[in-house]
């Protein structure tokens, strides 16, 4: 939803890196049409005399769960790699061998940083993909192979997991089971695992789950998942760790995961690349065949992006403890100032899953009586970039599937907005959000009228 300027603002809007992909903003004349709620947002901002987003330096970017700025050290590493490792890593000549060495060095560094075994005959594997979406699909469909079985997933998962689940269901021979959610939007796993497989016809068993929910920030209970694995023979688990990498310690050797997906654009790395960790001994079949990536993913590897991936992960892991503490404090303050701004406008601000364990950078806040899309567009006009949910679902008029499945009620689900902080977020930004949203909320409440949802 965010119509942030393409020029990078001071506090974190992801720019177009010269060593990564170009800006995703469409040129003038080809912009996506705004939803109907844009009219309501315009009405909400009529006569607005507060700070507008004409100057890119005034934009406050709070959509880091969608994408982050490429870090300078990452950009520098990719620039150097573009010069010295430009060749096709599958080529047998000296330039190709140099590129292959760089690629494999990146692979080993990433595996080691995530607690995987990087060397030796019984090593774990890392398959480079085009992003986390492809990694999720490969992890699930690849684990399924050609057999039939049962696939478990939930509404807290990313749309790519739901797409992979639907692929298996359409293929035939697969039963797709939705695991219910608790009110805090975490999995409500039954005491008796057989309850999840009552309609199953045998075959493989796969659980696809999300470590840190991109819709709510809630962190899944991996101990409960491990217990389910221990009590369910043959159950393979795919974990989407995309939102967790920068703020939670990831150790593949301790997770009950056969496969794990991630992407560096969530922690200061480039877009256009992702990764799928595959635990040793886990059978995986390719979705796109080819000789690259040990036959698990066809297509020439993007060596320069792999360099950015590895460097971004190194920095994120080194800063994780300090950044988690800093961002958690900022999130708490952000929630406080937003609640105060809502109260000053005669509204309530409901912090979703407030008492649950949440990843540091995400808070989802509902404003009963205000339409979420109207609020997001009005906030954008006031220079605050936020979202109605995951970026891949931003064009949907439907509320967050996780909030609906958690049974939070229409007043909450239809007014919930996601705020996500990042490395560039500063205390002054948080205070400014309170000031800007106070005016936005007052005008949105007036435009939507009492009782709006």
C-alpha cells in the first residue's frame, strides 16, 4: 500500500541498489490504481495542515517486515564480487572456478551461521533460490515428492505456503489440513496428534509452519512442534524463518525442521535471492530441475547476490542481541504513543497478541471503527509508511487470515495495521509517528463515522 518515494528517505526506505535489483516503484503513468478506500483517505486528509510527505527526508518508514534497506557494507561486498566473481560458476575455466569458490564460500558461511553442518560427508545443504517464496514452495513440494499424504498448515503462514499446500491438494492424493490458531495467533496443536490425521489416507506427513508470523509478529512454540514430531512417526517439518532471522537465534541442529526458508532482504541484504536449508538425510525433489544446486534447483546461480546474502547475515547475527533489545524498547514506546494518539482521537488502539511472545520488530495494532486501508493511505499521505499485512497480500481487500483464524472479531480484523521497525528506526521517528497519527486518526474517525469497520 505504501507509496513511498523512490529516493531513499533518511530512516530506512529501501533504495534501489546499484549492485542489487532496480526500484520496484512503477514510473508515472503506469501506477497501480488505488483502492476505493483512497477516496476515504482523501476525505480524511481534506484540509490537512500537518506534515505531508512531499520531501522524501520526512518519510518515516515502518514497513521493515516487507523489505529493508541494503546495508552499505553489503552493497560494497556485492560491488567487489561483481568485478571478481562475474563468471558463470558452472564454467570450467579459471574465471568460472573463481566464481564457484566465492559461491561455495558463501554457502558454507550461511550454513555455519544458522547452526547447520557446513562441511563433511554428512553435511546439511543450502539451496539458493530466487527468494523466500520459492524456498517455501521448494521446501514443501520438494518434501512431498511424488507420493501422496497429508499437509498441515495454518492461517498464520505466508501466502506462498498456502500456495504450495494448494498445489499438493490439486495434484491429488493429498489431504490439506488447517491447524487451528489460539487467540494469540499461534498454533493450537491438539494433545492427540491423530486428531490432525483423521481424514488421512496414509502416505507422507508434512507440517508447514512459520517461526515468526509476518501478520502479527507472534513466535511459534518450537518445543510444542518438536513434541508433535516426536509423537507423529514420519512427520517432516518445513519452517518459514523469514521474519525471524534478524531477531531470533536460529540453530538448525536444535530445530525440529527438515527444511527452513529465509531471504536476506528482511535483514539488510539484496532482493532476488533466498535460501532453503535442507537437513542431512531429508529427501527433497526439485520443483525446477537442472544441474545446478546439486540438481535441486535449475538456473545459473547469482553469485553477487549470494555474496550480499552471506554478508548481510554475518552482520545481522553479530548485531542480533543489541538490536533486539533496542528495537523491543522502540516497539514498546511506539505502542504507547499510538495508544495515546488514538485516545486523543476518541478511538481505541488494540495491540494484537500483546501478551504473546513476539518478534521484536513487528506490532499489529487495530483501531476499531476505522477502516485499515483508509488509515494506511492516510498515514502514507502524512509521511508514515505502514501496511495492512504482508506485502505479498497488500492488494487484497480481505483482512489478515491469521487475525480471522484467531477469532479476534471483525472490529479488530478490519481495522488492524502492521507497524514494523528496523535498523534505521530512531526514537525521534517513533515520537513523530505519534504526532502525525494523532491528526490522521482524528480525521479517519471523522471520515469513517461511528461504528465503521
